[in-house]
């Protein structure tokens, strides 16, 4: 799959979710000699921002994300894949056109500009019937689903994006409102996306 992605035959897309709390863990800090470092901590109840991210590998590497104050369930995941990854106008709602008794072949003719393989772990939203049950329909519009073996987070490249975004691109560790968390998340992921795009550009120039 990776070879086909770098050859421009298809895109390889890793999907994963992560959460950002009002106070993110502080790995290290500085203080004057003899003074105790104090890190403020905000109440986390009902103030978490969840993010669904897609790390695109291939000829046009990129990072896409969608954040929400609520839960990322199978319905949210399906709409994200249809609208943001497949470019399907109308999002997941278009897939419902196949529920008129004609089956998967009732979907209007549409195919992604370049087919893609979406790599996922076995989280509950990923394997739920509301998402995985549309596997044939997604394949028809150029989106193939590939599930990683259980307990193998190191194989999902979006995990690395979360780690880098949280520890390198998220300098202010405490936010006082949900809106502030969301804006901080967007800034951090924008920095990470720009690095991904720039690295790919430099690699192409060097080649």
C-alpha cells in the first residue's frame, strides 16, 4: 500500500482520535533556584475537546482534522470519511440513497479522484455496524478500509501526529474555556500540517 501511495496510484490515510483537556500534562518546566514550579490546573469536567484526525501519506501528504465538544461516534466518523476524505457532496447522507431496496449499486456514480486506503484500529466507532456496515458502499466511491491488528497503536501514523502536536506544537498547557482549547488545538495541528507539507516539498526537491 505504501509503495502504491508514493507512486501516486492511491492515497494511504491513517485515521485516529484524540482528546485535549483544559490542562495538558506538563513533561518538564523551569523555575528559579529555590522556588517551586507551580503549574495551574483547570477543572476537566465536560470541557474536553475531541479531535478526529487523518494523516495522508503519498504524492500529496497532508493532515486533516475535525474537532468536537461531543463524542466521536460511528456517524461522525462516516460523515468525515465521506465528506473530507472522499469529497462526496452531501457527506454520509448520500449513502442512504442505497437504502431503497436496490442495494449498493443504487449509489450515484462517483469516485474519488485517486482511490485511497483508510487505515484504522479496532476502536468501537471504527468497527460499529453504522460505519463498517458501509464498507462496500465506501469501496464503490474509492475508499478502501484496512484494519490494523489489535493492540498495535505504533502502526498508526496519526498516533505520532498527536504526540508531536501535544508536546511540540501546544506550548500553553492550560486553557480556561472550551473555545480556547479548540483554538489551541487548531493552532497546534496547523503547525503540524505545515511541517508535514514542507517536509514533503523539501523531499521532492532533493529527489
